[in-house]
């Protein structure tokens, strides 16, 4: 991916919020430059759990400056009629 005329590598790890992937966090998250958290707009509990996923990521990734580490929050399933969040 080109960013500001620079070629950067982008890797996306989709763990679908499954607990069985939590133990792999250190291997996947270390060295990350950003984290994308996705919630389901039809399931309010997924939005409410974003903070705990953020905290878990910061524990596993151990970034140098956790307070300024960039996160992106995306809501999916916006095409469905029964959106609630």
C-alpha cells in the first residue's frame, strides 16, 4: 500500500473476536503501527466490548506510547435494516 509516496506493508489479522485467538495476541500484535477494531452495528454488546478489546490489544502489543497509539473503529453490517447502534 502506498502512503504519502512510501510503500508500506499492511497486514490484516481477522480473529472475529474469538477467544481462542487471544493467546496468539503477542505474536500477531507486536510491532503493529495501528489497530482496527470492528463492531457489529446490529449487536450493541459488540460496541460495548470495544474498550476491553482495546485494553487487551495494548497489553499484548506493548506499544512504546499506549496513550497515543492509533486505533480505528469500524461498524460493520450497516447494510442491514435492523441497525441498533
